[in-house]
C-alpha cells in the first residue's frame, strides 16, 4: 500500500502529462517494493503530483521532492537504492533535465511502522500484504 508524492517548483512541469507521470511513479514504486503487477496492488499504490512555491533562495533552479511512504520492512537496501535512482531518473527525464541536475531531485522514503497503517477501517499488516502478493503471484503463474 505504497504512496508516492512528487512536489515540484512552480512551472517545472509545464506541458507534462501528469497522469502518465503518476502512473510511471506508481509502477516504479511497486516494482522496487516487490509487489506483483496486479489490479489489486496497482489500485493500492496512490500518487500525487503538485507544484508549489518550492526551491532554494540561492538560485532559481527547479527543485523536486519525491516523498515515498511504504510499510516498514518493504524495502531492502538494494531496493531502496534502486527506487531512489529510478525515481530520480524518471523526474529528470520528465522535466527535461540532464543527469547532472540530479541534486535538484530529493527522494525521501518514509517507512510506516508496523501497526500504524490503517485502511478499510482496520490496521493493515505487512505480513498480510506479503501473503496477498504471494497468492496473486501463484495465481498468475497458474494462469
């Protein structure tokens, strides 16, 4: 049940297809989280893209903050590094910036402690999500 939010400097995403960007960020997050590409998990990956008066008083360069919220334990070190790298590259590409502008993109990963994520009127447990993922992978393999 990951969430990904992109905040960009005002005007930095002019002409960008925000729906496509959101879908790309969602699929990037699900892939690095290790969730199966199923309708259930895609529907649980929420995203937003917003522009704000956001940046540095030192210069007028566009800035981007990608906030990612995942259940605690969902990202190994390898997955975390991969997610940060790919999310940065997606944002740079979408904004038409070169890899040399990578320091203008910050990715902040927020791990939600077990027992503090609620949905549907109840607590969502990471172990339950892993069981659902395993069942959906098995179902896809049998199909």
